[in-house]
C-alpha cells in the first residue's frame, strides 16, 4: 500500500508555490434560493440534466428526483434501488450514474424513458466512505471522490483520493487519479494569506490550530474552464484544482449559508448550484451566476 501512494504524494506536494487564482463567483451573494421538498431533506448529490433541470439523490432512499428549476418542483421520480447511503449522482448523455458510499455504482440506462434499465457496478475502491461523483466528458470517465483516508495508518491520515472509472471499458482504473495532501493545501493557504478557521489545539494547551479536514462531499468539473470544483461540507470549504491535481483556489464558506453543502452542479452557461441538506430546517439549492467580482 505504501508504494502505491507515496510517488503520487511526492508529485502533488511539490506544487505548494502556486498563488491563489480567482473563480468567477461571489459565494456571498446568492442569486436564487430554492427550497426543496421534504423528501429531499437529506439531499446528498445534484447534477445537470439540462439548462432548467437538475437530477437529485438523497442519502437514504434509492430514488432519483428530477427537479424542474423553473417550476421549482419535482417532476419525476425514479426508484432504482432500496434504502442505502447514496451520495453522488452524474448524468452521462441519456444515462445516470449514482454512487453509494461503499463505492458501488448504479447505472440507470435511458433514465427519462419508461423502459429504463439498471446495472450495478462494484468498483472495489478501498476507501470506506465515498461521496463525490462527476462526469469527465473530455476523457469519457467518471471521477469518484473519497471522503475518508485511503488506508489505515497514520501516514495516510492527511491524504484524500479521487479515482477514475473508465466508461468505455466499464472498469475502475486501479491507481488513484489524484492524491491530495492536506499539508499541501494548508501550505497553499498560508502562502496566499488565506485565514483558515481555528479551533483549540488537541496537542498544545492554550493554542489554536486551523480546521482543515478536507472531507470531499461533492465534485464537479466546470464545463468551460475544465477546473475541478470540490466541496468539503464538514469544514465549510470550496476547493478548485486544475487537471494536474494542483490547487489553484481555496474559499472558506459561510457556515450559515452552507450548513451542509453536499451537492454541486454547474450549467453550460456557468450557473453554479450548491445544495444543502435540511439540518434543522429546509433543504435548499443556492444558485450563483458568473460574476466579475
């Protein structure tokens, strides 16, 4: 296991000198707030169907909810499986893939047809908790982001991985596509003057330490820039990486606005949608349009 990860760790930790890039969104100004119905209280993933439609999944029932953004209502439900921990969703043409947290993929063929069909694919990703799923159209593959560390042992504590699932061969590429080191991200923040939230240190009394768990909750490739947007719901961050796995942007999110940001989707025109589970309130989708801030 050590040999599998350490070369890639070295390659990614070498890029700590990058400066903070800008993303074309002001995440402090919501253009539209959409309150989702109660059946999506545990909304855990969203994806684009078309310019006015999202597909949503929630983490308790095997149901896809097709949501009309103009009418602000669920117009179709597709029950593809029984209860389970469903965390990610991605459209690929006329098909939809849903990710269960144990890295099993559910492939729904022709999802908008009455005669849709289902395949179940065991990816065998070693990580225990997997939440991010998106389509990489350029390379005809799915990206699967893991919330948990890749293996047991202290040396893996600060590592997070994204795997690639080759759609042409319907198989997982065995080696992780990206391995991220939390220390590299922390160094990026320090070098760019980004103030991370603090908490009391567990090791040094009366000292504080930055909160940076980097537990991937959602991923999406921007259709224009091809940059990878990554949410971490548990510690309120948005990360942006280039195709080489290098971090180019880090943004601290408002915990009140993004109470549990578990889904992200970006339209062809650049409109950004982020979904929040309904912790103590209504589930919501926040819309942000391209801004020149």
